[in-house]
C-alpha cells in the first residue's frame, strides 16, 4: 500500500497540471547581438512574470556553454532552447518580435505538456 501511495504522489503534480521543476528556457545570448538586446527590451523584463516564464524559467548562457553539450549546434543568437528533464523539447532560433516569440514558445510548451490553454 505504501508503494502505491509513493507512486501516486510521484505522478500527482503531472496529473494536477503543475509544471516539472526540470523545465527551463535556455537563452543563448551574445552581448553584441542586437536581436538579443531587442528581446531584452521587449520581452526580457516581463518574461519571469508571464505564464511562459512560470512554466519555463529563463537561464542565459553564452555560446559554447556546458549546458549546450550534446545539443544541435547554435547558429544564431538569440537561440531559445526549451529543456525538459535534461532533454531538448523545442527551440526558437532568432527573434522576430514579442508576438512571434510568445506564440512559438507557447506552442513548444503546450506540445510538451507544460502550458494549458494554448
């Protein structure tokens, strides 16, 4: 009986629709990148307070960071990589504006089961 309760407790957050604590949005950033700067101005300041930011907290890394080992190469900055449990579940290469960014990110998070109502 105790094993059943432990197993049920392990899946309860997923059943309740809560996000995994292993989900994050990695932003491959470059201080000289003008599109990174545009993202910072238009999205970056409010990202943590958005539903997407709650589902996938932001982690900024430079090109060549250890977090990128074993992933497909990053060609453009910014590149946004959604990680879930140590594996990539989607990415956005480049930045075309806040509406495109949030739309693409919502699609990735919804497909991965980390955002409702998308």
